């Protein structure tokens, strides 16, 4: 049975609804912040693979819109790279960003080293490190074709499986680690932390009075110019995912907008459009995975996940905690570091929220972690992964 591109998008939408239904019925899915399209898509992929393996039914999907959705999401990520926000966040944001970049380097070096020791392609260590963990499901699925093109087999299945494992482990370990720090060191709440809750969430923005059509058209123009830039760069023999150009153009437009306001583009609308695109992209990509290809990669995935988890936890309990001030807020920041270095920024926020409920407000943590996790690290991560693809291909 075959489905057209429009029908495939419609099925992806149903998969998202299915994932949301699962989250409403099973507490652990919501507790560990497993994304709805990931859970829904993974279960549908299992069903499709089973039907195929039993010669009951073979489903074929036209994924013509998959790359467009992917590029739209990464263009939205690029638009979040605002130097003005980085400056407003102060030294705490800069230090935490530098720490996250150092964490990326550690993931890359450790992953490549482990892959070579196991006699595997060195880029498999990159795929199961910064791509799947710091990048999360969206980055893993987006970069998979590039990794497969240079010799990493079954990159899509390995990447998304590692990403799901990272999200789960980040949720399981981030909160307990911070709790251990708080209780072992008998940390106190900062005196000025007893502020009203809205001060912690001032980074949330209003959508009132914004023109959705304007922002949709702006994103389309950014994508058009960006993909043209990527294609031009590829003519020089540089391996560059098609969406990198859109990220760069979006970042340039954003920083011009911050200074001049000439475009009238609001970052919240771009973020919302990107979020919708990511949700459908992940659902579409995961539900069409060939899970039968995973059986030979299970052991390497477990080894890479175990190694990267230990390294992230050591960084969180050491440098992240030390450089943030060794106080209560530092412990909360460390839990957020584990969250987005092992999964997604949503994972980080869930870890910190549970600590806030138990121990009290942490306004600095709720400013620093979202700015780095959702605005800057994805952009830098994409550049680092692209560099590795060109060096180790």
C-alpha cells in the first residue's frame, strides 16, 4: 500500500495525536519528557516493521515534505541565535555556553575514540554523541542521510534510538544528581530567590498582535536564500547538510533585526512555526524507520550511551557546579546541563522544574539554561557536526 506526500503528512499528524494520547495515559512518558512524536512514531514504526516481517502488509510513504519541514525547523533554530540575548544574559550565560561547547568537544572526542577502539567507523561515535544526545531526535534524523552517505550504515535508526535513550537517561539522572549535591552540601536557597514566579519565566513571550502570515513568508524567504547558499557551498566539495545555509541566513537576519528592527520579524512566531515543523518532521521520519536494521547495532549503542552518560554526569557534578557558584542555583543549573546535553531543552526544564517544586525558586538557572539550551548550543552543535563530517568522511 502506497501513500502520497499529502497523505504521509496526514498520517504523521495522526501519529502526533497518538503520541499525545500515550502521554496522557502513561505517567512515565510525561515524567521523563519523551516527545509525543517520538513515542507515537516509534510505536507505529514497530507495528509497520512487524507487518512487513510477517508478510502481512508493506506500507510505502512518499516523504517529499520531510526535508522541507526539517529545513524550516533548523531555520527557526538559526533565528534564535541572537547576540543581543547573549549579552543581556551576562557573564553567567557566556560561561555556561563555553561549558556546553567544552562538553560538545568531550562528546566528540570520546565518541570517536570509543568507535576506533571497537573497530567501528569514527563517525558512529559522533552520531551517538553530539548528534543524538546534545542534538536530540530532530538533529539525529536530519543528519542521518549525511552520515549514511559517508559510510555509517543505518544512521537513522541508530541516531533516533540513541536519542531516545539519552532523553530517558537525562530525565532519570539529572534530578537525582542535583538532589545529591543539594543535600550532601546542605545548600541554602539564595536570599534573593524568593521572588515571584513570573520573574523566573520572563523569557516566555507574548504572541499578541503578531502577523502569522508575515512570519511564515519571512521563514520561506530565509529558507529559499539559505538552501541556495548551501547548494553553492557544496559545489566546492564541502559536505554541508542542506539546512545549514538556512540557519546561517536566519542568524544574520535575526541579528540585523535586533539592531535595526527593519524586518519586523518576532522570534516567538518563528519559534512556533519551527516547533510545528519539527513535530511533523520527527513523526514522519520515525514512523518510516526500518527497525529491523537495529539488531546488529544494539551493543554499540549501549556502550556509547553508557560512556557519554558518565562523562555528562561528571561534567555536571564538577565544572558545571563549580563555575556556576557552588550554590543551590548551581545545582539546579547542573540538572539542566544533564537534561539538554543528554536530550532536549525540554528535558532540562523538566529536571529544573522538579527541583524548584521541592527546594524553591532558582531564577538564575531558569534564565541561563533556556538561553544556552534553546538559543545557541544547537547552532554551534550543527557547525561542529558538519566539521566532523568533512574531516572523517
